[in-house]
């Protein structure tokens, strides 16, 4: 388990991390997300015992990072932003050194070397000096050293940085496969990584945690009202056609697609699924042909932008228009 409780970090008069608290339990993958300079790396260094917080406490698998730093390191696999590599060593030599430095030896070390070689896809580079590797392979070696001792907790700072698309998919799959038995915290400023690896995000900006929760929950918190887009066959229809449907808060005409010969509307409602069902029923009763009917949701960029920069968050009309591009359900 990873536990941060009211941790702060000051550099002189500058506060890099401000009273941050969160928990990652076994079986969870949690993304620490925010813009560059938000405080993500500082938090990870505190959790990894590289920095002592100015205030607060942090624990890894029950061990206090300041009171029991050696035990913390035994229970932790840490991949920092810049992996600690000795470039004159061969990959196999470096990983053996990393294992021995953690007190491993004999059969156990041999088995773990074989495991990281296979699961981090390092076999083709096993006997090459690290200095000759590409950035992507160096990142894999850094991940392998974090995994060599099979720790119960993983903290990964930008784990897919520098990898090509195929390598990214492989590392994502590896991280997912480890999640059942480990608590995993990873940082990123790439939102696709959040959706690909986890359903929960801790959003940080200017050293403060701005939100913490499942992605769907964060989306609903920022944009509590849902949007339904409907196009009906015909050119002389108005919003009055929906007056019998309960729960509708606002109706606006929407531009129709060039290939759609009908009248389109954007509807604000508290329950998109129920409204869509009611629209379908209404259309059947009134012999109206539905050309298009779907729910639109804001994408992650809109959600995180509204969380991190609330003063610049989009107004309702802009959110609704942009949500139209994110189709999650279609009925034709």
C-alpha cells in the first residue's frame, strides 16, 4: 500500500507540494496526472525516500519513509524520471548488480533475471552495453531494475517515456498484469496513459491535489448535466416536439451533418439514457423517423482542463458542442 498523508515540500519560500494526501491499495493502478511542474516527481521522490517532506508522513507497505527508509526500499520498486543506469555495464551485468544490491543471490536472482529479461523484452539487448541502447530500451532496463526484487509496491515516473507505440502497448500490458498483486502509482501528463492503464486519477497542479477519483466520477463532477443529440427526419420541426418528455432542461437546435437531411437538436438533461429511451418512444408514437440519436460526453482533455484550470473552463455551449465529437452511443 502507498499512503501519503498531508505531505508538503518547501524549497526555501517556494512550496512545491502543498498538503497532499492519497492512498493506493494493493490491486490498484492509480495515475498521478498534471502538467509539467505540477509536483508529481517531487511527490514520487518523497515516497521513494529520496526526499524528506517538509511536513506530513508517507508510508510504503506500512513502513514510514522517514523512520524506516531501508524497509521502504525493500518493499518498493521505483522507476524515476531519469533511470539510474551505468552505461558502461552490459544489461545483464547491471541488472545482476541491481539484484545483488538488494540482497538477492543464487537461484532466486537467476530466476528474477530470467523473468525481467523476458517480461521487459530485453533478450536481444541482454549482452549489450547500456550506453549503446536506444532511449526506449534504456527505459525498459530502468523498469527491469524496479522489478528485479519483485516488490509489492511500484512507483513509476513516466514509465512509457521514449517508447515506440508497440513498446508502449507491451509495457502497459506488463503493468496491468502486475496490478493484481501490487499497489502501483504512475505519473504522466499524457491523458491517454490514464485511460489505458487505470480508471482512477489523482489530479495535481501547482503542488495541490485538485481531484481524486474514478474517471467517470471526475467527469460527472465537472460536467454534471448530460447531453443528448438527436436528428429527426423533416425540416419544419421545433423543440416543441419534445415537450412531453420529462427531465429535459434545455433544447437547442444543432447543426446537421452534411449527409443528414433532417432537423437536429442538442438536449441538456440529467439522465441521458432515460431521455434517449423517451425520445425513441415519442418518435414511434408520433411517426417520426430518427436519423441519429446518441449521447455525447466531454473528452478527458476537457475534464482535466476544467479541473486544473477552472477559471478557464468552457461554458455550457462550448462543452456541448465539443461533446458532440465524442460519441459513446449511436442508434440509427
